[in-house]
C-alpha cells in the first residue's frame, strides 16, 4: 500500500514540474533586456549580425513556438544551450552543482552539530539563565540576514584575525584530483590530507553563514520537542528505575524528540540549495547559486530555466523523502 502511495506522489510531480517549467519560461521572457544586446555589449556588431544570432538562438520565433520547443526539449532530456557558455545547460549545471551540494551539506552538518546540543541543553535547563542565553542566540541566528552575517565573518575571521580563507574552495597552491567534484570527499578518496584541510577551512565561513538560520530553527524545535517528551510517562518511569539523567535524555527522550527535526531539515534542503545565491556571491563560491545570478543578469534563459527546474525538483524530492522517513519513524502517520 505504501509503495502505491509513493508511486502516486511521484506521478503527481509530473504536472507540478510542467507548471514550474511554463511559469519560469514566461517570467524570464517578461524581464526587460535582450540577451543578444547584453551578449554583444559595446561591440560594433551590425543589426544584421545580431539578427542572425537571434535566429540561431531561436529568439526570432513566436512566443508559443519557443515554449513548445522548450517543453519538447525537456521531454527529450534536453534543456537547451547556455547563451553565456555556448554549452549544453545540463553540462553547465552539473559542473557547478557539486560545489553547491558540498556547501549545503556543510551547512546542514554545522546546523545539526550546534543546534541539537543547544536545544537539548535548553530543554534540560529550562527557564534557567543558560536557557535564556541559548534561545536568545537562536533568535539572533534567525533574524540575521545571510549577507550581513557573511560580511561580519569575513571582516573578523578573514581580514582582522586572518584565521580562515574568505573566497573560493581551495588554496591556489593545493592540487587535487577531482572525482565527484565535492572537494572534501575527493580529498578523502585520493588520500590528500592537505587538500582536505584546505577544503574544510574554506567551507567553515560560508557553511556557518548558510547554516546559521537552520541551526537556530533546529535548536528551537529540539528544545520544544524535548520539553514535551521529558514530561511523558515512559521518561518518568526510566528515571524511577534509577537511570542517570544523561541516559534518560539521550537514550529515551532524544530519539522521539528528533522526529520533528527530520521534517525541518528535510524541508530546508531545498532552501539551502536554492537560497544560497547570496552566500555564494559573498564568498565567491563557484556554485550553482552564483551561476544563476550571473545567468539572470546575462538573460541566459535556458540556464535559468534549467536551474529553477532543478530547485523545484529538489524541493519535491526532499518533501517526499521526509514523508517516507516520517512514516517509518511513526507508523501512525500515512503518506
């Protein structure tokens, strides 16, 4: 029964992705500016030459014909050619995607490593001065814009103290053989300790900046969930049996308290992949977010369309995975 419902959810994504494709196509054409004019810049190209370029790119065709051609290409797995790179959109996205995935994973790891202990500590020391301080920091993490936090971290850790790099993914003097495009993983697979240290150092500032909001959300969710779980009868029974408090908290309460965290993190995966444009711009991170920003300025319609569809698909898949995990953790809930 569950497999049928999963299949139904997967099939339901088809009209959703079709709607996303049509909307992004329409909205991109509504932006002011001609891609050919932007590409030519200050060159002395004649109107005839520019007309030939428009014809080669299919921009001279009627709006409806362009849309049908775009949708037909999607069905064939063809997202078109990027105007800026003169290469298939699929290849351009795949080159930039590993950097974005690595940054998003780093943000999730940092958020969980800091947010879960903070939430547990706040719940156990509820209404104490420690609880107020940690939750105050959580509110601060939610309210700080990523661009402001990123600039502050660059000034402090990069400019003033010189502790961490503020741009790129790897030191220029470090060589690394790429396999997956995720530098931390590639350095482990190739046994390159120097590259691993360099890639981790480059990840810390942008990873913390991107994960600060998620860390605050996780801390608040864990705190509220832990407070509720710690008042349950089975926790009281565990304490009555004489178990030490840390065992009660970690072995009995934490497992059930982490169920809402799975939902939060799963829903934030799409946000981290799609909302990292600002962070990638601030830290000159060569990922998909920065690529999309450049493509928007350059009116690279096919590249923006392909990237937005990938973001939408990520949201859909992440939600489906979260729902499946949730039903496994809590059989009372159905898809």
